[in-house]
């Protein structure tokens, strides 16, 4: 079983209008999904045929509705209830643009967090792989992901961490490291105080190797947008390039990539297969208008078109 963690889920609501009229009425038909990075991961894993359980924090009427949306997506879930109301996030697609309104979400009490940690520890004991994705809600300490990594490590379960900011900093500073981190090029430059481009991978490799924060992390994958991604794994540097496509909706492609990585790592695949699977999932998500959803009838075409080379 693959366990996905979404600490700050949301009802993701998408409105589409050809042209946004300011200071007037715009009539829309909403499309609602169970949102949050970890739930995007969950949807893709369901499509890949994995046994997946989603967990995290849910509260109020919005939390109950999120549970219904997960049921509709075929996602098995065991969230910890909290008193606060789960958030709603709105994406407005208009005039060829996407404007987003993101609620910060509820404040979580110390008691609610401890209840979640107990639930998580029980689920981890049954898991073959864990993904930790997205932001932490208010009231949750920045070192919480580091704590969850350590709990999984006690039973030898690999953990894929996809977050940023203080939560990522705390995980990198911790004694027990995640199995995989996936910053983008901007984020890794921010962490290292550098300005590397996709043409500076040799220098990036040397800088990462000299930084003690990344010591002991088996997979450091840096996404580089249209330039693909590069993975630093067990002393190897592997470059992945997906075939060029016409993107329909790239939102959730990073989450879909994490799902592909988790799928392959849980199956015990080799490094090339891990990268090929992750990049295939990320690309197929960008071809689908739904977030965290793959155009599965294009799987063979994209999978075979992913190029993996060693630098």
C-alpha cells in the first residue's frame, strides 16, 4: 500500500469564462475536485492501479464534502478530523490566463496534530511507500514533515517529500533524511544560494555533493520545466527528457511525477524506470484538462518517448 499525506487539503473549484468582465456579473459552471498536492498524487496512483490510502487533516462541512469527492475518485482515505473548516481554493480560467484564489486553511491544535501522528504511524506500519506533499496548515510546526520521515524510517518505509520553504529546510536539517526530494531549479538555487541553469548540471552536482544537508538523501530530483529533470542518485547523474507535447493543463504535473516515482519505487524498480515512470506521469497529466489525471491511452507513446541519459 502507498500512503499519501495531505496536511492542508482543499475543495479545488475551477471556473472557466472566455472573458472576465470586471465589476460585473460573470456566470460560471464550477468543476470541483478533492484538492491538495497529496490528493493529486492519490488520483494518479489509483489510475496506475496501486493500492493507495490518503491521509491528513479534514474539518467541518468542507471536510465531509472532500471525503465524498475522494469516494467519487475511488480514493481510499483515513483522515484525522479537526475542528476547523477545510479550505476552498478557486482557479479562474479567463482570457488565456489562470488566476488563483487560495485560502490559507484552518488552524490545527496541538492535540489534533498528535491525533494525526498516531493515525499516521499506524498507517505507515502497513505501507510500502509514503508521499508527503504540499504546505503545512497553521498551527503545525515546520519540522512536522521531518518528524513523519523519522517515523517511517523506523520501519524502513521510503518517503518521498515534495514541499518547500521552512518545511523543506527542517527536513534537510534533520538527522533522518527522506528517500527523495523534488525541488525545482528555482527552489534548489534558493537553497544553495546559486543561479544555476539547466546548462550547469556539472556545477550543480558538485555543489550538492558538498552540501551536508543533502548527504544521505538517495534521490535529489531537480525539475527544470521544458528542459526536463535531472536526478542525483547513488553517485549517478541522470537526465530525463520527456517528448514535446501541447500542454492542456500543466497544474498537478509535479504531483503526477511524484506519483510515478512512488509507483516505481514501491515496485522496487531500477533508477531508469523510476525516472521514466515519473516523467511519463507528469507529461500525461499536462495533456489532460483534469488536475492529477492522466491520459492513459497515450501511456505507451509517452513512456517510450522519455529519454534517460547519464551525465
